[in-house]
């Protein structure tokens, strides 16, 4: 009987006798390291004749030894061959969740498309292979010709070539190795021909890229191929794609419960399991490691492991169970990165918020925008970053911790401080530049800021339009807020005040953001730290506004407003004294005290007039009109709004362009709402129709919700139910997102009324 792997044993012995390593033999014979290794280990027993001859020459074998090697190669070809084992690994017994994804596979089979290919992509540790195996176990009855699994080892430094993979697949399908075609293209055609009549399920796990996978895909036929990869494999044509999301928190908790066992999890509060799922980022691999670690430590409680994972800097190192390490799959992807992508990956761990845009990433990494974008796409392709809307990218929580660890390992503390300082300076400078698009002090007649703060790179910071500026301030809000916190901790008080000064007008457009309170707390504290008395009055007024409008704690607004008033009087700043009265009056209106609001407006108006503050005067007049409307004096309120409208048109008394736009929008809205209260439906609709595009342009979405509600209310009374229904539904959608909360209930009540009285004119 022929000795198994006699050829491999001979080659290994002759190589040892020659004193050659595999690498050295590969160099002299020009046969690849992988091919020699596979022959010596018996993974490949049918080498081509030219390969055998090349190895004999490389080993400089005498004739008798060479003849023995050639005979062993011939014996390998003649010997009966066992098919390579391509049976799939066992499916995970405690697999949990992913029902929608499993249904997706079922629907794919039900469609019955010939030669269907499903590509499953996802970040490291997301459970792609486990999902594929669970799907295969469910789908197996539909494929009577079997299920074949092949690990493409896409993360190896030298992944298997398609020609070698095709050889394994053809052999598994019963094709004698001596009949396998020689070149890759011919083997691929042979493989498609063999599959064309077989109803089998082919599982290709861990693909490197499109070039590796494309020759392995079937043509038209009853086979289904499932491919998993960290990459999206966007270059593959005519395939169905599934990007695997993270587990839901409920699925993550359920998986932990199944791994750890009901008896042990039942002995601890549910909050411990939820906290452990959160610490693992709901990532299946991390959850399995945590669960297995608890199983191997029966004396540990879930709460104890959770405490060990509480330190984010140590969490990656703690998520280890035997040979399972959460860092291992991350490192495999990291090692494949280009130098630019690796650099941007490490340094993105410094950004304060959960995601960032391309410009921020470029600044942090010190790259050009195009180079940064290419690097970000490379990271997304390998599953190390997740693309989100608006050209932004975010880390999974655990991958962010891994990036932070790589940063600490590969860059010096001095370099890290320099990068972080540069990022903070750039974020604050760009925030100032963006905020000035909405600040009357910097806006020209066209509303464009006439001065921009230079970025750290020396170029002008900031977007090129008010629309871009608003979008940047909202999208990067958690990043520039984080930079503001860091600057406050470092005592960079002048920069903090500059940011607050720049964004306080924009805050009117984005009232629902709860962090305005923190922004203006920091800026008023910075003014006090600098001993800037006038600045203190200014920023205390900002803080009073935030309590009233953003935090909806008008009961707390009086304290900073009264303090601002006192400081303004001490330094003789009539304008800021007037603004303190506006803040007091706005809080009073929110509290339902219309009389006090009117009194505050009467106090503010002469102060603004004496100071020559046109912007302040218009806001004082708006406060007076609004408080009259609140008191039910709608005719008086309309008269004051009309007075304000006339003021906006007077060149010598009109406020700045930015204030005109915002004020015009709201005065038409408020006139319309007063007309609704007076049951004057036709002029109300006219005024609100005028207000709507102006309010939309102002960006204050709460006001848009009020405007649509008022418009719907008036249209109902005019018998225009379809138009009313459309406006009220939009009002509900907006108000649910940004407020005001009372609009939701009122609009829903109106919609109910339409349902009861559709087609009838209401009076």
C-alpha cells in the first residue's frame, strides 16, 4: 500500500539535509512558500510535473533521489483520493436573535433565482460566520446535493489564490485532481459547469476581496452561494447584499442569558445583564467572551465582571476567554491598513463625539481631505469604521477603545498631546467661523460674515454659506462641545467666550439642543474667571436664555438675568441691561405671567433706544406684542406686531439683516395665531401662509410646527379638510421631534375633529 504523504516526507527530509528553510527553497526553486508548505504537510499531493522538477533542481538532488521524488509524485496521482473535507463547522447551539436576517436568506431561496449569490458584510466580531452557519442549517433541506464550506482566509498575509481554492472545490465535488484544468480561468469555467446541474449550498467564509471571490461564483444554476467578508465587496455584480448590524440590546441580553445559563442570570438583577451587554457594545464576539469568562469563573458574579470592565482603558484587555480575545479580530484588520488609514484610525479615537466628518478626520490625522476620505473608506471597507449619513463615520465602542490602545502604543505622549491640542483649536475656530454666519455683529447686508477666524492650518476656517454653517454646527455639535469642555478644563477662557458669542444667535435656530445650558454656563464662568465684568453680563444673559428656551426651566432663569442686570448697571451697559429685561420677560411669558412680561418689555425698550441697539429694540417690541397676545389682547398684540413690521422697513431704525429675517418670520406667524384666536380665518391663513416659508428659512423648527398647527386649525374652519389634515400631520411630526409638546396634543385633537366632521364647513 502506498505510504500516505510519501512525497511530503521526502521533500522535508531532502530540504533538511540541504540545510534550507522553506523560504530559501522557494527562492532557489521559484516555487511559492505556500505550495512547498502544502506539499510537505500533505495538503497538496498532486503537484504539476514542472513543480516537481523545479524542486529537484533547487534541492540539487542526485539522480537516484530525484527518481524517488518523481515516483512519489506519480504514486500520489495514482492513489485513491479522499475528497477534501468541506463540511461546514457546527452551528452555534446558543445562537440568538437575527430573525430578520434569517428571513432574508429564506426569502432569497424562495425567489428561486438561478445562481444566486448573497454577500454578508460586517465589522469584526459581528457574527457573520455564525449567522451564515445558522442560515445554512435552516436552508439545508432545500439543497439535496449538500452544503460545502470553505474558509477563504481573507485576513491572512497571503490569502489563498483562486486557482488553489478552485482545486479544492472541484475535488470536493468529485472531480479527480488529474482532470482539473491548469489555469485559473479554465478552472473557474470547469467549476461553473460542474455546479450548473447541482442544487447545493456553497458557503465561502472570510473573503479577502472581489478578485479572490469572483472566480468562485457559480453561473446560472440551482446553487446558492453565501459569501462573508469584512469588506463590502462592492465590485461584485448581480449579488444580494446584507450588511450585518449590531445586535439589539434585547438580543444581546438574551444571548448572554443563554450562554451563562438561566440559573446564574436569574440570581442577579436584570440591570447587571443590561450593563454587561452595554459594556460589550452588543457585539456578539464580545458577548460570547464575557459569557465564557463567567462560565470559567463560577465564583464571579455578573456585577463583579461588570466592575472589571468599567475602566474603558482596560476593557479590551479584560475581554479574553481562553484563546478568544476581542482585540484579535480587530488587529487582523488593522494590520491590513495602509499607513494613512492606520494613522487616521488611531487618531480618530481622540475626537470627543461618537462620529466625525471628513474635514475633522483630515485635521486630526494631518492629511489632505481627499487622502483622508480615501483612508476613511478603506477603514469602512474593513469594518473598522461605520459610515453614517452625511459623509460621516463612527466607531463601534469597542473598536474605538482598540484604536485608543493602538494610539497609546504607537505614538508618543507628546505627539498625542500635540494632535489633541490641534484638534481642539481647529474645532473651536471652526465653530466661531460657522456661528458668525448667524451673528448680526458679523453679518453684512447679505448675511455673510465679514471676518472669519483662521483655522490651525492657516486657511480660512468655516463653511461657505449659512446653510453649510448650520449643518456643520449641528453635525459636529458633540465634537465642538467636547472641545469646549477640554478648553474649559485647560483654562482657555477667551476661546470659550469667543465660541459662545459666535453661536448664541444660532442657538435661536436650534433651541431644542439641551447642551446650550452647559455651553453658556461655561462661558459665563469663563467671563468671571477673566474678571471681564461686561462679558459676565453678556454671558449671564445667554445663560438665562438657555434656562428659559432650551432647558425649559424658566423658574431658574431669573437668577442669572438679575445678576446680569446688576453687573450691566455697574459697568453702565444699557444694552445688556435691556437684554436682561428681555430674558426676565421671556421667562415670565413661559411661566404664564403676561403682566410681568409686559412690564419687562416696557423696561427694556427705553434702554435699547438709549443704547442705540436696534436688534435689542426689535426683540423688546416682539416681547411686548407676545405678552399682549398671551393676555388675550390680540388686537393690541396685532397693533404692536404691525408697528414692529413697519420698524423693520425703516432704514434708520431697522435691525441687522439676520434679525430682520428671523423677526419677520415670527411676526407674521404671531399675527396669524392672534387672528386664529380672533376667529378671523381667511386673514389668518394669509398671514400664516406668508410666515411659513420665512419660518422654514429661519431654521426654528418649533416655530414651523406652531405655524403648521395654526394653519391647519384655520383651514378646518374654512372647510378645507384635506389641506388641514396635511398641515396638522406635519405639525405633529415636527413637534414630536423638537417641540413644543402642547402642539402634538392640540394637532391630534384637530385631526380627530376632521375625522368626525369631514366635508362639513365649521364655524
